[in-house]
C-alpha cells in the first residue's frame, strides 16, 4: 500500500514488507518509494559497469562540539574519497602493477534522532576487481604513521576522506567512521549467487529510505545517490 508523505506530497510512502518483489526491513516501515527507486537504480548502474562489484556499508558521525556543517560536507567526502582512490591507483600504476578502473558510486541518507548532530549512513559501490576488501584499521598511537598506512586500504581511505570533508586532522577525525558488522557485500554477475547477494544488499540499503528520523522543509537533502 502506498500513500503520499504528509510533509512532502511529492514523496510516496510504502508500508509493505516488500517493494517490486524485493524485501524491505519490516520494522522500519514506512519507506519513501522514490528513495527505494534511486537505490535500486544505483545498484544496477554499478553492476552493469562492473560485473564484479564490492559494496561497503558504513556510518559517518559528527563530533558533538562541532559546528553543524552545511549540506556540502557529504559531497566533499565522496569527492575526497574518489581522489584518494585515484591516487592509490596511480601509485600502483607507477609501480608496474595492474590497475582496474574504479568509478565510485554511492547511496547515503542523513538522519538525526536523539543526537545533537545529524549523521550519515553510507554505502559505496566499487569495482570488485580493483577493491574487494575493506581492510583493517589498527591504531598505533602515531598519527602520521597511521595516516600513511591507512592510505593503503579502503577503511583508511574512508576515514581520511571524512577527516578531509570535516577539515579535521587525522588524530581528531579517525574515530568518527563506524563500520557495522557484515557490512561488505560482493556481487558477482557471473555467479549463481548473484540474486541472493543482490537481494541481501537491497534489503540492507532499504533502511536508508525509511521515512522516520528524516527532516523536511529546511532546504537540505536527507538522501542522495551518485548521478553516474
């Protein structure tokens, strides 16, 4: 069953446990149909471009005592992350290693519940031939060395890109990224398991489209996807 959103008539609410034959997380209903559509479109674009796609789910937090950033902060984050991916690939090429192209695609949702500041739920979609694993982060107490090592895995690049977007030094911003358990998905279009993995990822990302905790009427976006 679908109804118009009471605070934004341009949006449609979905209150079912599935949408277009795809499962939703039932306890977070209702969902915004337009956001579900854009999420699915982004997933399709990623898998059409890269037959093996890695999806990584994470959260970006803002310090309690930090001035409320404007809506450009999330765009700055993804621009910084793409730049770091490009720099990593350039280093590999200079070392004579094989390099696979990697055009970053993403889905994000901004929310605020009881916390002072809004936080961001994000998922990036990468070329699975270029990046398959998140990588571990092991703090050693030396910020410069940590940041250098972090540039060699996706976990560190994500942390560093968020520091850059907030204009915080590594030591202050590295802990503001949260990686939930089982947050990495690998979709192989040539595998017999592609449908299961695809459905699992969409179900997980349907959370981003839930209507609760999103704000309307303040001139800022609560949801976004890459445009390519």
